[in-house]
C-alpha cells in the first residue's frame, strides 16, 4: 500500500490521539500537519506496512511532547512560591495541593523540584548548592511530612444490604449549589490513588439487590502517553464474577475512561480510546470523549416540574435540575439532582443526587416505555412488572423507574 492509503486507514487514530492530548483546536491542526509531513518524509524508513499504525502514533507522541516542551519554556515558577495550580503535563488534585500548602517552605521546595520538575538528586544539589547527602535527607523528611498530613481515605467495609433502604426525596425551594463531582460516570469511584468504593444495584419494585461492584485504584498508569490510574472492578451477579480493569483519568475539569480490559470466553480483550466506537459507545462521554465535567453548576438546559421533564428542542443533555433533601438509612443529605436525559443512551434517563462533598447519595435509573432495554435477557415483555413503578414524562414520553444504586458512602 502507498503512504496515502495507509494514512487514510489510520488517520482517525492519529486525530483521536492528538485530540486527547491538545485542547486548542488551532494547535491540533498545526500538529497534525507536522505529523503527516514528518511521516511522509520518513516513510522509506518504515520496514513493514503492519507497523505503520504504531510508527505514526510514535511520531504523533514525539510531536506532542515537543509541543509541550516548547510551551513549558514559557512557564517560570519561583522556588519560594506554592506549587502552581495549573500543570501542563499533569494535574494536582485539591487534596494534594492543600497538603503541600501545609508543609514548610523547605519541604515544598524539595518536593517541587523532585516530583514536578523531575530533577535528579544531583541536579537538585547543584541547584540549591547543597551536598547531595543533605538533599537526600531533606527529601526523605519532606516525603514523611507529606504522608503524615495527607488525609487517609476512610476504609469502607460495610456490607451492602440485601434490600434497598427506604428513602424520601424532598424538593427544596432553594437554588442548586455548585459542587465538585469527581466520580467516574456510572461507577461512583473517584479515580485517585488509594481510593476504593463498593456499590450495588437494586431492582424495582422488589427492591432486591441484583448486582454488586467493588472498585479500587491500584496505582498509576499510562496509555498512549496519557497518565491516569488503574482501576480494578469486580462485578458480582447471578453467582458470577467478572473482573474488569480500567485506566481512568481525573483532570482539573473532567473525569474520563481511557481504556478497559476484561476476559470473555477465555480471551482477554483490550479497548482504548483509539479504538473508535467499540470503546466510545461503552465508555466515552462528551465531545472527543473529554469526559464528564467535574465542576457542576446549573446551566438551565433542563426544566423540571414534579415528574415532568423537558429539554430544549428535545436535546440529549445533562444538567442540575434542583436541590433536594434525601433521607436514607436514617440520615438526611442536602443534595443537588444531576439529571441525565439520554446522553449515555437514547433510551436512558437518570437522576443522581450528589451532596456538597461531591459524593453520590442515590442514583435512579429510568427507561423509555416500549423501547429496547439495554441489558441482555431483559426483554420488552418484562416491562409489565414495572407498570406500577414511578414514572417520569420526559419530552412527552413516559419513562419507567427500573432500578436504583447506592454506595457504601451512605452506610
């Protein structure tokens, strides 16, 4: 095959990679042209057509790294200042930032040089005009002080109940508050090292637990040059267990999935954001899979009056629709309701009640009546058992309550 044919075959992979790495559209276009030109000029060095995809993605990765190195030259942070809020290559979450600010100037300085600038001990020694042994000692104690002050994630080992707890949802005549929601969409875990969560699905009207999920972050990960964390997820239902692994990424503005793998019929299957719709249809969200927004505030995209929901021109949108007290398991939570009207799937509507700390208190799933159901084995004839469940009227169509989700957070 000629260069043009191979490029056309894998162009979407290159474009997807650049879109993930570079936010400015104008810079993306310039980078793509540089990548294609470089690939064309060096095409003769390619030893086999089968290696073209990996080869051109390597060129893309190098060009993107060059782009960020050039941008980094314009950033200058004095050593006596706090760790900067905005990062080019990575983000620092609020908990890390607050912990750093609680440390002494000496500790912040050494941690910044070692972890942020990625200087070696020898380079730091030359920079600070200190013996290398002194630098090593200072770094040891700075790490120790950081670990002592970093808040520990509460261990959650409470058993999820067999029957969904009774709850009440009371609308409040108050404007929805803004909140930082960093959970992975649909899986309730905040993808930061050391975090874990367990949650369950409860089918209605029986209110019986049908599925449980246990998730934990296992450490840092990188896929196609993007940094995130590895998440292990164990799904349990019908006496079966399925283990999945995700790579997830949390930035200062969004949370998203980068990759997923699981075993099916004895075959380990891997999917990443470069695999197009086979990945995006299951795990993608937002333009170019930018992910779900973490800073939630009401935008006025959805109107709700009781059980009547309308969106502008019948659009598929997600937005805060009100403020509610949710009383469940003997405790009342002040929450905002994040309503998702068909953004995940054209047949799916959900309510997600989120408190001020950004945790989901209650998640409720509705499906359009007389429409296809998503899960295998749930045929349209089974809709009859849901007829007595709560209903929403969404853009004029009836949606029936199917199931709820709660996490260990409320126990």
